[in-house]
């Protein structure tokens, strides 16, 4: 990556520069390298490195968009894939909303997402860091076994150029350490947790903190199976962060939730507790979804989705904005060079409230603390926004967390979740994925069963 044989910026510009009089061309070019290391009992069990990338080209001609992609960067392949994208405009349906992003004058955030220290990090130091996490975890009496420790790192760069005048370039590095921890609860049952830390470079990794948090998360005792019941509840930051992308999806992707009123409700509609303010801000350097540019080459920016419980706005890529008579607000996202852009949240966060997380349990005489959402998709009804989720957590009695519940189910709808927010925590915790986590106190959840 440091001495690439080609420049993704040059490739993107050259492709976009071939636009004819009756067309626009947009090129999205990406390249990257990933490394994965698995350590068990202080030995490197497996090591893998993969490099790859490609080019995705869109051609806009007479209200039709053609798309094609390739994983090759030689001139013959690039000429061929451009010809294919042009050919594909003949077969796509015409749309008066078909458009590409144009420069809007908003500057990109000044954020450095690249770490040379990671690029130069030798394998032996990656192995040392993984061994260190394993040793720290094994030093705790509560830990009986470490199934494995994984190191991963990624280095990538991408560029967007279009004949409408857009030009952008991004590069980023990231690395992580994780471990699957096994212990024993007081009643003899097997208890598990995960240690995890991530950063742009090795200096950002908190190995000691990750080990401590994983051990603290090991269950110390388990409750018997819970009968179905409705209880007030607390969502920890990790649990809240699972639901925020779902909420943003319902607000911004009406086609995916055709029977849910939020997707088409006008701005100003009350949908949540007045305490809730929800923002998507990929320009926030502390967010894991941070990005200087969106997938169409525009600068990312903060966009408020919910303000004081009311719909404040929606995310738009260029075509989506055109459908509702507005412009892109820097929210285009792609899964890679093989994908077309669509509006999607990258870095959701709730504006912190006044509830100290350590005082949340004291608000409840009898309730439930949702510490981890184990599985959500299995219970998702995309038509209505109704969910059932497998969770882990603790019962709360007289304001104190008590017995662990290793597995139970919660059922809810997104409207009941949003309207049921009683208090919002003062915390805003960066977490892997597309959302920061915040403690939430809810008036009620349906709980129990398997």
C-alpha cells in the first residue's frame, strides 16, 4: 500500500475523463490489504494476508444508468468495463431522478485515518500483542480457558471521480485484537465473554482494558428460566448500539419497510420520547464509522435524524435526494466497488442526556438490565418493524443488578422502544459498527422464554 504500483486517484480521473457529450461517467476505485493472525497457547496457529480491490463504473445517459465492475486495473480491462457500463444503459429502466452527485462546496473534515506505524509493524510485534492479551486474561482466576486470540489489520484506499466535477480520495488503516473467554459461574455453568479492542494503529489498542472488561463481563451466577413478563429495563451501550442502525434504516429506507409509517412520515412527526436526539455524523473522528467522504465523493457531515423526539430529516444520496426534491447530504454508502451507492447511516449516536450510567439500576425496584443482544436478525419483521431478540443480562432487584440471565428473549416494536425511553445516559461509547452506545432507561420490555 505504501508504494502502490498504481494510483487509485489517477485511475478514477482517467475513467471519468472519457465521458462523451451525451453522458456522465462516475468511477469508484478501491484497493486494500487485510491480515489475520490466530494465536492459541502463545503460538501462531494461522496467518493469512489478502490483497484486492477493483473498479465500479456508472454511466448516466438519457436518464438511464448503466453499471459494471472489474477487479483488474490494466488498461484493457478498464476499457472493457467502461464499454460494458455504457452498454448496460440500454437495458436499465429510465428514471427522471437518475443523477450523479455534483460538488456542493462543503469541505471534508480534517481527519487523519492513516497510521504509518501500523504499515511498518512487523509480524513479531503483532504476535507479541496477541500473546500479551492471552497472558493477561489467563492471569485472572475467573478465566478457565481462552479459546483463541485474533489479531486483524486492514489498510485501504479509495477514490471517486465523475464528469460532474466530483473528485475525492480516502485512505485508512485499522487493527483489532479479540479473544473468546471461557470461565465458570458460581453454580458451575460455563460462562463466556469477549475481549475486544480496536484502533487505527497499535498505539490505540487498550489491551489491559479489554482484558479487564471481558473478565468483568463473565457471569458469576445464573437465574432460573424466566417466565414471560413485562418489566422496565435498561439497555447498556452495547445493546443500544444494535438497535440504532435498525431505527435509522426504518427512517431512511422506506422500500425495505413498506408497511411502516416512519418511512414516509413528514418531518416534524413525533415518533419518540422528547428526550431523544439522534444524529448520524461520519465526520466525528471518535466514531468507528468515521469517513471524510461518502461513496459518491461528497464530504460527510452531521445529519440530525430525530430532534426532541420528532423526525428532523433523512439521509440522501444523489438519486434519493432527487426523488424528494433535494440534494445529497453526503450519506451515500457502498458495500464495495461491486455495489451501487445508497443512502445509509455510518456513525449514529444519541445526544447524551442526564442519567449517570452507574445510577441507572437504582431507578428500578424490579427490572432487567440488557447487557448484550446476541441475535436480532432472526426475529426481525422488516414489514412492520417488530423484533424479537435473544439477549443476555441481569435481573434488577431493589435498585441492584442481581442474578445473571444467560439467555432470554425480548420482544418489542421500534415505536414502543422509542416512545418508551424514560431517561438517556450521559455516556456515548464508541463501538465497532455503525453506532455509538448510550445507556437507555425504558419504561417496559416484554421479557422471557427461549
